[in-house]
C-alpha cells in the first residue's frame, strides 16, 4: 500500500494496458493506495521469471496485480487476495477475460491454499509482514522470491522506525530461510527482496 500511489501515475507513460485499466479503476473508485510505478516495473520483471505460480496479498483495485500479470507468462497462475469485498469485486472486474489471473476475497492466509509460489508479494495491510505468520518455507518454492513493499529507505544499521529497531524490516532481512536485501526504488520508497535458500 503506497500512500498517494494512484496519483503517481499522472505523469507515467508507456503503461501496459492492464495497468492502465487498473489505474483507471482505482481513480474511478477513489482508491489512493495503489502500487507505485517504480515498484510495478520491478514486479513486472520478477513475474517474467516465475513459471510455477505468483501470489499477492492486498489487491486493492488491482494495480500491482496488473503489473504482475503483465510480466507473467499466460501459462503462469497469478493469484491475489483482497480482504475488502468491494475492492475485490472491482479488481476482479479489471481482470475479466484474463484466464490466468484470479482475485480472491478474504484474509491474506487464503494464499496458503494454493502455494507454494515462485513469487510472493506481501502488500497492503494485515498480511503478516513482520509477525512471522507468512512463512517462506511454506509459501515459496526453493529459489522462490518474496517481495515486501512500502518501506522508507533505511539510512542506519540496524534500520530504525520511530527511534527503535524496525522489527518488521529486520524480520525479513535476517530471516534464516532467505537471502534478502533492501532495494531503493525512489528517494522515499524501498522494498525488501528475498530468495528462499535451498533446504539443508
């Protein structure tokens, strides 16, 4: 969830058609928290290498999902879960006719029913970003990638939030199942990207 993310598309050009549709839906329904273009282009690239399944939590009106679907092969299942029923309906309408894309309504844990995934994007609120509930060993294939978004770039080690160690960020950067790093996408935006290590 990016504050004012939908407005970031006012100056964006050369958007994939699905992304244009999702941004239009977000604008029409007054949803301001869309995935920003900087992150979307990263998701599009990562989705191109995810052959055996992609999942996202926090669909919103489908902008991040549209970037994922635009990068993924039509043979790759792309799944997203949204806890707000109306937003889930709006997003599902954006992807009508896209047979490899499915929007589910419910808690983020619904992704557990369909995993493991080659690419998992933990987005939006209430999806266990740092509470340990989203377990990479259960949700990712070996070598699979997880993306945790919407951090402010860290300038110290350990990274701080409100003057205290940033526990959610540290949870992923130091996760024993992952090799992870923080990527700065803009002066005010970074993501954590991690690859699941082989077992043993």
